[in-house]
């Protein structure tokens, strides 16, 4: 049979969702000599949109058309039927130009959606799929498409993020984006809501002095390593029992447990990297099931803090080195690494990661990151990765974990 005798039919059914619609559509098609080439289906608020493309001889396609119309009438659904001579000639998708965009906000502005769609179209891209990722505690929407490289979208979408008060992440899709990930997280003001050095300073009665050193470091007058030594020196003489006291006062960031529990289910490697102190953070790392912890170590002699740290200092370059070293150790390509942090000390690792996420971060960290999260729920990072709220809750339910949002 020649190409001139062939035709393509694209059918779209829409209406109230019910069991059996997909079965009935393709059972109808099966009575004719046609081949299925494409299928797409979505259900929103109980309304179904089901589309398919079939190809066959023009005579079979013509005969199928009234059969589809009769089916739609019987199902009380609307049908749009487009018949074209010849076979569908779709260009193959360039695997290197696939993108996923996640937008997220407590209250999502429709204009933000319009702006994103406009930039995609303006760059020559096409949106292939839009889906809801989460409805609470934030609204998160994912766009998947092709035809434009993610690098061309990041800068213009960053301006939309700032203008519309919405968090936006742009990632590349394709085979290379699949597989195991390494997720490296800062601790103070990221995994936990506290700054450990401040809690220790309160026990020593040195809050003001420690705050003054911190302020000098933030102003760029001294680097992190020097500020760390100066602040730890102010803790000299404290009994090591204060470490237990401080550990008990620490509050995990909402969503930290959910994030780590979900990532562990996926087989991802999680590491905590901190300018804080191993003696305080280690129990948290154990509770969260992380694969590695890198932090500074307080020197203790005869049950008393000496005011010194021992071993390698974890500072801004040190955090990046940890990410790079762990990626090599676990055999994970850099493009499949994720770094999460909030401050200037995290900039190097945010820039080095395949996806750098600024979590409720200072402006300098947001400027260095690929994406930012401005809601106080750490598990919102899952949505940036395309993992839906429903998937998280279903997995929890299967493991017998009660539904307790953002724990």
C-alpha cells in the first residue's frame, strides 16, 4: 500500500471521567486495520481528556470516524476528530533539549504561569506536559517540554521568580538525568532551624561576643575559618555536658524528616556538611539516615571544651570539596548532585552541584543557586525534583507512617 492511500486520525475525547473509557476507545479502534502511534491522557477534577493518534488505510480511517462519533455520543463525551492524508511526520525529539520546569508558591499567580509559557514559546520550545506536583502546603506545578535548552530558560525565568514571588527550578531531562543522586545539605538554618554556635554561646554567656564576630565575618572583615576559631575560643571552659543540652534544644526544619525518608527510599545518597560541630550534629545525621556527615570537631579535654577545633576545617571551599569527593566516592556524576544551603558559606557547593537549591537563603546564596525555595518546608525540595506530594504520601502510607505533613 502506497503512502497516498494512508491516513492519520487524531482523536480527542473529553468529558466526565469514568472507568472503561480508554478500553472502549481502543476496543472500537481494534475493529479496524489501524495502528496506534501516540496516546495522552489527563484527569483533572474528575474530567477526562484522552487523545490518541492512529494510522491506517484511508478507507479504514474513514470507516473508523463515525464509529468514534457514535462512541462519544454513547459515553456522553465530546469528540474532536482530525483526519489527515498520509502518515504523521513528527521530528524526533532531541534528547539534549528536554527540560523540566517546576514552579512553586503558597499562592500561585496565574500571570506567573503565563510568563513561563511565554518564555518557553519565545525560545522556540514546546510544552509537552503540565502536571500538578503538590497542592499543599504549597502549590507546585511541573512543565515538561522540548525544543529549547534549559540553559536558555534559566536567566529569564529567574527574573520571573523575583517579579512574581514564585520559586522556579529549571532542569534538563533525558537518560543522563536518571539514576542515583547525591544530595548534600547544609545543617544550620537548613536541616535545623537553629545556629549551633549561637546555642553554645548562650550556654557560655557569650551571645553578644559571638554575634560580633559573626557580624565581622558577614561584612567580609575576616574569613570563615578565622571567625570559627574566634567564636570557638569564646566557648573555652564549658563542660561537655552542654553539648547534650544543646542537642535537645535543636529543632529540625519542617519537612526535614520527610525529605530524607523519601530520598532514602529512592536509594539516593544523602550527606550533611556543616560549619557547625560533629558532636552536636551526629545524632541528627543518624536519625535522618544520612550516608555521610562532615563538620568541625570541638576539642575536649578532661570533659571540658578547650576553645579549639581539631582536624580539617569545613569552610566554604571545604563544603564544595566534600560534594566533589563524595560524588567520586559514590560514583555519581556531578550533574546528578544536588546541594541545599542558605548562606555565603554554601555558595561554592551550590555552584558546583548539578542543581543548587537556596533554601530560605540570603541574597548572595540565591544569586549563586539554580533554584530557590522561599517556603519554610524542606520537603518542598522534592517538588523541585519532580516528586509529587501524592507519591510521598502513598509511600508513607505503605510503610504505615501516619499522614503528618511536613515532619
